[in-house]
C-alpha cells in the first residue's frame, strides 16, 4: 500500500542565483582547470527546477516512526508514524561552536548527532527526546 502525505508547507522558489550556487556545489572541490569548466557547463545545462525540494534525508527509528528532514533547514525534522499522519516537528540541537549537526540515528528515546567543533574535530552527542 502506498500512502500520500501532504503538508501545507509552501515550496521555496529556486532562483537563477541559487541554481548557480547549487551547480558550484555539484563540482568536486578537487576538480580544476578545463575539467572544472566542462563540468560547470554540463551541470549548468541541466534543466533548472522551479523550486527547492520539499525534504532532504529520511530515517526510520526502531518503533517505525519516519523522520524526514526539511531540505532548507536540515536541523528541522518532521516525524510521522508508519500510518502517515504527522506527529510533530523536531529541531535538532546545535552544540555550541559546532558546524551543522548531522542526524546519525534515532531511537525511541534519543537522537545521536555528529558534528564538528571549532577545531574541526568530529564529535558525537546524545540527546533525549522529550
């Protein structure tokens, strides 16, 4: 069975300047010279979407809740049971002095985040779900 889930969230338009930035992020940072130019032309030629995607990553916890990250704000997640109705929205904590946290795993009572501190060291932190 397939279930369609809708929200009232408005789509954010993808402007030409935003698309140009997105194209730059598609090219590996190790690419240089003519290869960089070729890749830039190739990616720029792709049909530009009219809007940003609605969501980013997805994860399922042990009790089968579905966690879906917001594409524009990856620290915000929407949580749904396997039946499909929205339980709520969760904002992941951002440890002081850290880069954007990445959700590693979700359990019934906590989330595990991976992040980098101001020295660039990778860290894990564990947070209870209230």
